[in-house]
């Protein structure tokens, strides 16, 4: 899942600055970089998408493995977020207040940066 998220983030990030050969299909932030940097971003965008495709394929293979070999359905827990635990497993506990605060601060900072970029 981390590989999926990282590859998706890289694909989007490089795509923002990507420049195509004729300049007609450039990313929305391509005007902030020179042509060569934009072309490099375009190539990295394509490479990141290839990695994303591979990560999706691996993810699907892992789900099939769990379904066929381990006889554990992972699709429903991915959809509804509720997985039945074995009777000997302890249930999850809520995160500490510090973790919540750190997540809120980080989310607010990212939102602030994105809003400033769009203004």
C-alpha cells in the first residue's frame, strides 16, 4: 500500500511540472520550470506511472494469494474497513492525542501550501 501511495504521489507530482515535446499538453505548473526540467519531469512522470502499474498488479496478486491460498477475504475489509479478528487477537486501540495533533498539524500545513500555490 505504501508503494501504491508513493508511486501515485510521484506520478502526480512529476505530472504537475511535465512538459510534452510541443508544449500543448503540459502540466499546470510547467510554466515554473525550464523546458529541459519539464521534459525530465515528463520522463519521470512516465516512469512513476509504470511503477504504479506494477504496484497495482502486485497488490492484486497479493489479494488473490490471500483469497486462494490463505482463504482470507481482504476485499470486503478494504471496502468497509471492518475485518473480523481471530479470537486470540487483541482489538486495535485508538491513537494517542499526540498522533492526532501531529496529523492535524501536518494536514493543515499541506493544505496551506496547496492553497498558496493555487492563489
